[in-house]
């Protein structure tokens, strides 16, 4: 008798017993069909759905109110200061972009060897 096959057989039996126990527990938790009151289940489900819908509506209303509170009336908006602020931010962005381009150019120039440093003979051999 092979010890390994006995271990496998023992594990298989344990798994089968466990599945039987789970199946019996599930059967015990499920009421017979004649005991299920479909009408009350429907009413309960409808009631819960209505409650969820009501909560969703209330949440939406709260979000709308919060949005309305955060938006100032048009007469309170100072267009000139917004224009200046936007222009200032755009100039800052443009300045940063220019600086980034300059840094990139410098890095590229540093990576290009001077003509004297280029060994044409070795380049030809590489090709």
C-alpha cells in the first residue's frame, strides 16, 4: 500500500465529508417553497427600493445645493481680476515651458561630442 495514495485518499474523503456538511447546512437554511410568501417579499423589496430611491434623490439635492452655494452670483464675479489672474498664470506656465526647453537644449548639447572628439574611423568600422 502506497503511503502517498493513502494520504490523497484521506484528503479526498475529508473534502467530500466537508461538502456534504455544507450541502446539508444550505438545505437547512432554505425554507420549503410553500413557506415562502411571495407577496410579502415583493412588498418588502418594493419598500426597500423606494427607500433607496428616496435616499438617492436626497443625496442629489444636497449635491445641487452645495454646488449652488459654491458658485457666486454673476454680479459678484470680478472679471478683470479673473483675466489678470489667468494672464499671470499663463505667463508663469509659458516661462516654465521656456526654462524646460532651455534645460533640454543644454542637456542635448552636453551629450553631443565636439567634432574633434568624433573618431570617424571607428564609426566607419562600426557600420
